[in-house]
C-alpha cells in the first residue's frame, strides 16, 4: 500500500493496507453489492469502526456506479459495525438461546465455519462404529429453517419444547411404543435420550426423519456435555466481574479484580478453570472496560501462568486450544495475545457516543449493554444525534432531498445490521426481540461474517 504517515486510525484508507487485505475488503464489498443488486435495493451505507469504514466506503462507491445503470425497486440502509468494538458480548457464556450452547460447545464441522459436527453414534447399533457426523445446514429444508430460526431467536426452553414435540410427533407417525405423562414438565437430557433411543437401529425411520434427528441429537449433545459445568462457572465469574466493575470508579484495577475472583473460584472448585477460560475472561473484562483498563504485562502473565502451570503434562508442555505446546511457545503466544489485548482496549477510543459498555444506574437490567443494542436504540431515537455512525453515501443531492437534514439509517423501512467479524446467537435474539417489540414498522435484517462462540 501507500507509504504515508498515519497519525490516527481514521487516517487509514484502503490504499495504505497490504495488497492481500485490500483484496479481501474489496471482495467482501463486492459480494454485498451483488446481494443488493440481486435484491434490487439501493442502499445508504453507514458504519461504526475502522474496518467497517473501509468496507462502507468501498460499498458506497460500488452502489453509486450501480445506480447509474439500474433503477432499484427499494431503498434501504446498511449499518456495518466492527466486532472488535465489543468482544465482551461474544466471549461471555450466556445461554439464552440453544444456539449459543450448540455452537459454543459442539465441535466445528470440518471444512466449515458456521456449522457444527453432530455425533450420531447414539443411533448406531455397534459401539465400535463411528457414524458420519450430522450437521445443522440442510438445503431447502423446512424443518431446518424452523429449528435454526428457533435456536437463534427463541429462549432455550421454547426451543427444547419444540424439539420434544417434533420428536413425539415423529414417534407417533412411526407407531413406536410411547408412554408420556400428560404433564411433560421440564425437558431434560434424559427425556430426549429416551425418545431418541426409539430410532436406534431403525434405518427406515432414521431416513424419514434424518434432519429432525440431527437437530435433536445436537441439542442432546450440547445440554449433556461436560463443558456445561465450565460454562456455568465462567458465567458466574462474568456476572460478578461485570457487577464489580460497574460499581467501582477505578477500573484500572480490572485484572486485579479478575484475579481475586479467579482465585476464589479455583479454591471452591479445585482448579476447574483452564488456560483458555482465563484468556476468555481477560478478553471479556478488557473489552468491557476499554481504555480505562490499565493492562500491565506482569499482572497479565501472573494471572495466566498460575493456571497454565497447573495444566503442565509430564513433558512440561501446556495444552492450549486442543494442542500441546512447549513453555517457550506458550510464552511467545502470551506476548502476541497481550499486544492484541492492548489494541482491543483502545478499540473504542475514537468513539464518543458508544464508548462505554458498562452501565451504572437502576434503569439498566444488566451491568453492561452490547454495542449493537446501543446503536439500534440510538438509531431509532430521533432526539439522539448519531455522532459515531458515519454516512458514506450522502452527497449534495441527498442533502437537498432531505431538506438539509442529516440522513439517518432509519429513514427507510428496510435496515440491514451487519457485524463485521462475527455475531453470537444470543445477540441475534436480543436484536430480534428489540426490533419486534419497539420498532415493528422497520424490517431489520441481521447479517455477519460468521456465527461466533466464546473460544473464537
């Protein structure tokens, strides 16, 4: 790229980036442009964050060229948001949706980013036989669309009940013997397992209900996994940490507060936390606090190594994200992680309106509020000026049309909210509920580059 002086992150343009990164951003913008062209939509491009600014600028130029050739049938807005502005919302371990638990706990399907491998061995007659893994993505599947929508937008209990009822219906269709109390009560892993056993070794029934069985077993594997204990422990620490940080005026002691909570929980649970867990908690706390977090390397190193050296094997290696690495490699990894952490703490430095995730006051039901929710609320509040949401599409003609009023993303009845870098299932649910309850006249389409789980 160009060799020019960069004094501020807002000075970065596409031309100064490495050619490989330029190509990725241009390709990404071109794909979004092709999608809008196929939908016959003329989009106004808005952005929050440095990477989104580059994508929105490129997309706006493509849209301007497209508008000269074709007349769109509909106008819309797209807000592109950087994931790095809020990592806390995706590394936490909430499980409001079944999707968050399924994508977070089950292994990724090999060769994929947005699908999971479902262990189907429970339907096999031979214990020594490993079945081909199932998945969640099924082309032109009505059942698939129904359950994926449920996993992403409904409460876990609702999704569990839908899976249970679908299994009961399938069992009734097959005329399998079934004894269920009229009062079902809470759906447990044991109840699901008992229903699924009726399909074991029955290839005819399996082939008729293969998609349903894959979704049901994905739920069963997720809710009965040993990882649930760790998730519950981490969620408890995250809640206590967020409350402590929202109550204190000195947030520079973030890692010290986290260290105290980790020590307390390790004593109570006898070392249930892993190195990965500690790194996720550090990401959560630093993203939550932002620039106020005074990250000292020695304090960071002390917090991580107290757990890492407990996990050393007989060869002196440390297990990290499924791989055995040497102590030297681990120290190198920690330095890289620490440097990235410093950048993460400064991610919201350029913002004025959405600088704080932590919320203090009785009017808030949670000690922190994700940036996507903050942006959505600000967009639909006509009294609020959108200081941090940049418009990359408006020119003099647009300004004249609007009566010299600054255009807003909610000027159109169709709004695309696109998170660059990934989104969690619980975030999708939160946005969907907010739009349905507060802004029903606007159709909001949520998009992202991938579905995230905490370890990503």
